[in-house]
C-alpha cells in the first residue's frame, strides 16, 4: 500500500506541547526506498491554525492537485515524524502537492529546520 512523496494523508500525530495524540493531515516526505526498507513513511504535520512563523509553509490551491477545504492550510516544517504502514491501514491519500510545490517544501524544510 505505498503512498508517494507529496501525498496528503491523515494519521494520528503526537502533539509536542502536551503529548496527546491527535488526528492530523500530513504530507509524505520520504521516497519509496524508505517504505521498501522499513514499511514506514516520513511525514510532516499539516495545520490550519493560521499561525505564521519561520516553520510555516503555507499552501494555496495552486500548490495542490485538488482545491483544499481549509482556509489556512500549511505544513509545519519542524513537526516531522515517521508513520508506520500499519498505522495507515485505513488512510487514503486525499490530496497531493504538485511537484514544484513539493520541491519548494523540501527547500523550506532544509532552510528553516536544518539551516541549509
């Protein structure tokens, strides 16, 4: 059941502020080799809370294959985790970043999180 880079999926994400587990959207960052090696995906959490800071990567409908139903959709570039395939058995991709938007996201993650 491999997902692809840029797929937007839903999974339970552990929140950094209080440790609670909350269902959130996330974008798949990892390539197929990661899935083939460990049956997991590296994902960045998405949010629609409207917070704008250096870790925000705002998404517009131009960045997505299908229009978003969220007004302030963004990727939280510093909230990256792995998600096991077993935890995604009931998930299906419901949108996808366009290739150019995915490249811009990776560049933003590198700049904002890793200072590259």
